[in-house]
């Protein structure tokens, strides 16, 4: 006879409107058998009653619809971010509040490296907080003039490098004519490289091969530990090359008995013709397992708002910066959308600026005229500056939105004063408008751009507070229940997984977030402080304390 376990809880929030709350959930073969009370579940036969969660609250396991495995892999490098941050081993790293503090931390790491030729790499630099001064190659030369040194910005769209790293990549010359390579008074690279085509030659010289990182086993396990601590049971790597050897590694790691996460990578289309990208996605999809879901693709239309590389419509950036960068040719995006619709491949498109959002909407409109595809769920990722007119068109076209709600806390003050100005900052990441206008939407962390943590993302969408305490857009605030739905069923929907995860109901995967506190019982301002005990994934229990 199949074995059934019934978990008792103080409260179970199911996200199923037919039975929104319960006190017990029955699990068999890694799936939810039933939800209710011991009396209503007895019809399924004998069961073992497990009361370890009797004082806790269960929700569907959180679904992180836009993150990257770099949240685990980057911790082998030097953290250079502005905010304090906790690594996968539980250590808190103090934020660095000046360029001088960044240089000093790199000096310490430089002194600890015995081999003078080993490159030194940092990550999460956030110069938006350092005023008008930008980091130069001379700042990093103060650490070493011989060791190649570079730092990836928090946005992931800009890299700073010292003279040795620039020289190794062939950049120390005066004939550059590229918007992503700012020059100094001698027409040499200033040291800041904007956009993937300019960054990658230096990153490769620094030993940061994103193709290798996409299948890094140590990083995957570190990422999974962070997921358990945050209640996350399904997470994406939403832009990865996924070479064949990475797929092999991902299959090995996710297939381990103790692996606690359903992992959903999206293959980056950079370097592929549309036809080749779609064919590759279909081949990858055939290798999917329960814990490794392949077959989606990711395109980048533009860069980041805080890095001034997001593509903007009139009137552009509030401080007069250039309009940003295009990361993809419109014709390439058009070809990709058309072929993907025809073959049933979902496309996620990075669109931070409103001009990039417009390009994606217009491309989708034209593609659907030629290739009708019901329930395609093409998703605009970040989608931060969509206005209500654009949201109406997205709803008509069946497009999803995944908003970067964490921006309110981390960069909201800078958006208000520097990047987009008060009007657009008040309405960015418009969750309430999307709900009103019928757009399928969710919210995300974009880890490692900001830390993995669905409850913090939900807190940001509910309160829209900036680091200085400003409420950034009262109208676009949402309720706690809406935010909890966004980080469960809403995110699952944007990944075409809502038939399996995102709610606790009969037939779905037994994936639960186990909380010490009731998120509907605390003040909205305290949502981010709700304590996570751990997770249940496919009926297997994972305490955060042992992650």
C-alpha cells in the first residue's frame, strides 16, 4: 500500500480559492493527496500523522521567476556591494560605502593571493551611490598594475577593469568608437565597459566564464542552500548559455537525493541565430526532469536603469544621460518571436526601459499576426517602466510581466532623484495597474543583483519603501495576499508550471514553504521579517538550519 504522510500545521495558506485555508495536508509519492482536516483526509486510507509543523504556517513553496545561479557561484569572488549581505555559509559581509572602501577590500584579497598572475574579480559594485565620481582603471591600478582586476556591477551590465585586464583583452588603444567604452582625455578606455559585447573579452581574461558558471556544481549547491533558507522550492537561472557539459552537470546535481530545488534555466540567445536558438531550446527541453526544467529562452533588449544602459523613450534619463543601449537587433527579436511561437518555445525578454518594452510589444503584435499561439505567456522581465497604455496592450497580446520590485528599496531614492525622476519613479514596477488591467504578473529578486528572498520582494511590492524611508508610489502598492500569490502561483504561471506548483491542492507537487510566523498575521511592514523554518520539496523535508 502506498505510504501517506499527513502534515499538521497551525495554518496552511493554499492559494487555492476552492479551499484557501486548512490545518492538514496529505502527501503521497511527492504530491499533494488532499488538503483539509484529519477527518476529511481519512477517506484516502491509513496515514502517518507528522506534527513537526504543528506550530508553523505552510504556504506553497516560493517560486523565484527571475534569478541566476550566480547567487551561489559569485561568492567565490570578492563581494563589493553597497549593502550588507549574507553568503551561502551564513556570514554577513559589510557593505562598502565608497570607491576607496572597495579598493581596500580588493587590496586585502590581492594580498591573500600567492600567485601574482592570478586574476582578481569582484562583484556587485554599485557606483550609483558614490555621487558623480565613477570608478576608473586608475582606481583599480592602485590595487595592482600587473594583476588583471575587474569588478562586475550589481546590475550585471557593466564591468570595471584595471589597465592590466584591459591590456590583456586588447583594449588599451585609442581607436575605440563604441558607446559601451567610455574614453578618458587620452582616448584610452576609462575602465568602465558597458554591455555584454564589451564586457565579455575582459571577463574571460579574468577567468569568469559564464558558460562554465551556468553548470557549476559547487555554485548550484550553494544556490540551493540559499533557496531553502528563503522558502524557495522552484527557481530560475534566467540567462545562461547551457552548453552540453553544463547540462550534464545540472542533471547530476539536481538528480541528487538531497537536492532541494526545482531548477528552471532559460538559455540565452546571444550568439545564436533565431532558428538555431529555437532548435537548441527544443533539444534541451527533451532532456528535462522533474527537478531540471529546460526549453525556455531569454533575450536581452536593453541594459539596466541604474547603470544608465536601459533604453528609454522621451524624455530619457532625468539627469540627461544618453538614452541607453540596445542589446539586440529588432530584426533578430522579430525572427526569434516568430519561430518560437511556431514551435511552442517560451521567450523571456529583458526589458528595463520603456523603449525596450515598446519594442517587445510591437514585435509580439506583429509575430502573433503571422503565428497565432494561444497561451504563449511570453514574459517581459523587469518591465519596470511600463505605463498603463503598454500594460493594456500586453494584456491584449497575452504577455506576462515580471516586475523587479526590489528596486524600490535598493535604488528607489536614486531613481527618484537621478535616473528617471519623480513621475516615472512613482509608477515603476506597476503591480496594481497590471492587476487592474488583466496582465498576468509576478515579482522577483534577479539574484544575485539583489539577494534571493521572495518575502523581501513581496515586502517591497506591498510597502514600496526606499532605503531613506520614502513611499515610492502609493497607488501601485498591493496587499499582502496579492504579494504572496505573486511569489507562488503568479511566478509559477509565468513559467508554465502553475499546473504543478504554486498552490497546495490535490495532484500538485508537495512543495511547501515552512514559516515560523504567519505572513497574514503580521503588519505589512514586517513581512520581510517573517522567519523561514525551511522547505518541503516533493515531500522531502529540508530545515533551513541544516542548509
